[in-house]
């Protein structure tokens, strides 16, 4: 489809915006009038700039407070419109967006509004232009798409049509099913925006908190599906007002925007798969990425470390039961194994690890997923605007299909049919000081990774996880850190084989915020290791000299009061600093190492029954205890 975006959606000057939009692969723009008013060159220069970048200017917007005016106010409004038509012709823009009137002068008379819109359409048509009429969610007399459509029908002019905006409809919980019955040729333009459900005045919500499709909670797929069923064949466009986007680098946000429309098309394709109307218009082709391969969980996690950090991480991993590592055949890289867990430690003397170490310090530089088709997973990610990453490999070494995640961490895809041992045997020799087998303390697999994000990366990561990895939103919670407010939310695969926990802090003083300040906006903070018996694994690790985060006795007293647990069971948890949570589906036990090594802490976790969360209820206590062990951030 023809993809467009309103210039208001991005930061920067108008010239910088259109360059970013073109670089992201868009076909056109909606020109937001305030952007033009601040453009220091002539409209002809802007028209030529867009043409040189391969962009059409599809819509001029907004033209405000026109329809339903008293008779004495109409001549001035028409004169104002003629000036805009002059400008549109200079810019080569075929359509103007007229949003429903919010002026106190507006009268609640559909016939009057329709007659004035017809006059406007006649004047536009005489210049070869068209008028799109949109219902603002806060319009005085028109705030629903059906009301706008009623006036378009009454006006009965071919140069006047309907503009549909998903936010204005879905924010009011307006029924959008009827859109499917509209004549598609009378829908002139469709604007898409998503949003989180917030309890705000609709104007405040609209002007500051919209998101791209796939980043919020609105039924954007259902909305667009109904426009598609109606036969709409025009541009698929974005109009997103978001304070964070307007202060973030515009090229990154433009990539998110383009990815969101590709995701929206792919989701519509799924929705329409069994819809007979999908076959009625074969000329309308939807984006079709490769099907998402089955993701089987985490294959390995790779650390980039320096010469000072490597022995510390080596000591920690050996104490955690990983035993002597295998060394890479050609590089200063070591492999640690236990159960299905594979941890790679790269001393950072070359390539990815060296670059990551320079920008982030010792930390996780790459993560890898087991999947049914690694090449297809990479190709799908690239088609959805992820940057491919080419791994450097020596003779006989494995080459993994890979992409770069938002923030710079590399994501590898590993074919499950290769087998973990077959993959690593190609690259790693047996350790010098042992047979390479782990000693083991009952750690079986990587349960999830917990990442700290900068505030301007949250929406980017949500869309990346949803579009590239097929993850769904799970547990979410806001809670107090001793030095600020945090928001954490889980993302989980449909088969629960893949889990991520993302956290963000608006305060620069929290440990979460400081973890991302040195990097590029997203770092792995915690690796959760699944085991069958947390208490036994913690006891074994502690006997080997591992320090775990102490849990206050006050917390255990409260736990015993809140839940129906026996005193003996609580005492056993207390003895080993193991935390507990319970939901309707099962139990969750977990314990965290005290201090980060290699940029992360390790968490032992045990899932009982169908527990699918992340134990976020215990996060405030953990953060408070950690704050007691170190200097106050900031």
C-alpha cells in the first residue's frame, strides 16, 4: 500500500522530517500546517525537495472551524480557504483535511454544515482539488464518524469525502463496524494511531499520548479492516501526536512508524484470511512478511567484557555450577554450559564485542533465539525494517542469521535442527582444565531476560517485540523505587516459550535509569535461570560462595499473613532468602544474586502450575534492599 505519515509525528525541522520519512521508505506525507509556517524556503522548494526524495504530499492539514458557521462568518472562511487552495496548488497537494468545528460560533444544524461543505467542495473542485471531512473527538457538534458521514451525504458533492481517524473513533469507544458498509470511494483518507488506555481528557490524550499501531491497546486492526472491507484504496497514513516522539531522533522514530504500518498490513492480512471480501479486490495487495517461525526459547546470551571483568564473571559462573568453560577455536571467547543454558563470554578484542564494550561497558552484547527456521526469522525481521547484522566467522565456524535490536544489542537466530551441541562444537574446543562438562546445581534453562530501557525506547521495543517476535503483552505494573517511579511490563510468546521483562524509569536517579545512561537506551539487567527446586539451587550456590540478595524478615511476616502458607514453608523460604508469589494458576519462587557481575544479576526462578508472570509484586522490596547496599544514585 501507499504509506504516508503526518509531519507532526516526528521531531526536527521540516527538511529533517521529510528526509527521515524518505529514508524509512514512506511514499508520502501529510503536511502539517505549522511545519510549513516555520519552513524558511518557498513552497516550490518544499515541493521539489519532496519530489527529489520520492515523496508525494498527499494531504494538507488541518483546515479548522469552517462548517456550521453563521451566514455572516462564511465569506471570511471561504476567503481563508481560497488562500489555502493557492498554497496547495503551489505545493501540488490534492486534498485538504477539514476537521469538525470547535468554534463557539458553530451551529448545531447538519443542513447548514452540509451546504457550507458543498460550497467549499465546489471551489476546491474548480481547481482540481478535493476536501476530506473528519470528525474530531472533541468537535462541538460533530465528534463521531457517522455524524461526519451524514454531512458528507447531505452535501452530495464528488469532491467531498470522509476522512477516518482511528484515534478519534476508538478513543470514544465509537462503534466502527458500520464503516464496512460505506462506499469505499467516498472514504478519501484513513489516518491511523494507537494509544494506551489512559484516563485523560480526550484532547490531552490525543495531543500528547498517541502511538503508532502495535504500540498501544486500541483495536487498530479491526478499525482498518472495516475501512478495507468498505473498499478503501487510498493511502494508509499515520497521524501521531506524542511528546516522546517529538523529542527523539527522527530517523529512529520514522523506522518505528514504517514498521507499524507494515505490521498493521500483515495483521490485516491475517484478519482477512477467511473473509470473502478479501478476494473481491485482488488489486489491493497487502504486505506479506514471511510467516513467523516457531520460537523455542533462548539459545544463548553473550557478554562483552574487558580483561578486568572476565575473571570476575568466570568466578561467578563457576560458583553457579557452570564448571570450566570451553574456549573458542580462534578468538578470546568462552562458552559456559549448564542444562539447556548457554552463556558466552567475549573478552571484547574484536568486532561486535569490542564496539559494544566501548559504548556500553561490560554487559550483554548479543542474545540468541532457538527457532524452527533461522533464515526465515531473519528475513522477516529485515522486511519489517530491522537492520541485518553480519557475523564475522572463520573457516568452519558457524554463521548465524542476525539482526540488530533497538539500542544495538544483536539478536541471533539459531536453527533448532542444528542442535545446541552441534552449533557450539563447530566453534568451541574442549576446555583445557577439565572435560568441559558442567558441575551443575540444578539450573535448567533461561526463563526470561529483564531489560532496562530509556523512556524514549519503550514504544520502540514494544513494537519490535510484537512485530518481529510475535510477543503479546503480559503482566504490567508501576511501583516505587526508593529514588523514583518504575514501570515494568512483561511480553510473552503465545506458547510461553519466550519471555521478556522490560522496565523503564522516568527518574534519572534510579538504578534502572543509570543502567541505560551509559549505553544506547536498552541493556539486559537480569538473567532469570529456571530450576526445579529454587531452595536447593540457592543452597548449593551459597555453599559455593555466592551472595544472594537478603530478604527482610518483615517481608516474610507479611507474606505469611497475606497467603495461606504454612509457617514451616515460610521459614524455609526465609532461611534461603527465597521470594514467593501466587496467582490463580500457580506459584512462583525466586531469588536474586546480590551484586551485578558483567552488568547483570542472576535470578533463580521456579514456576509452579500455570504461573505466567514475573513476580513484579516483589520488585519494590527488592529495589529497596538493593538501595541499602550502595550509595544513593545521583
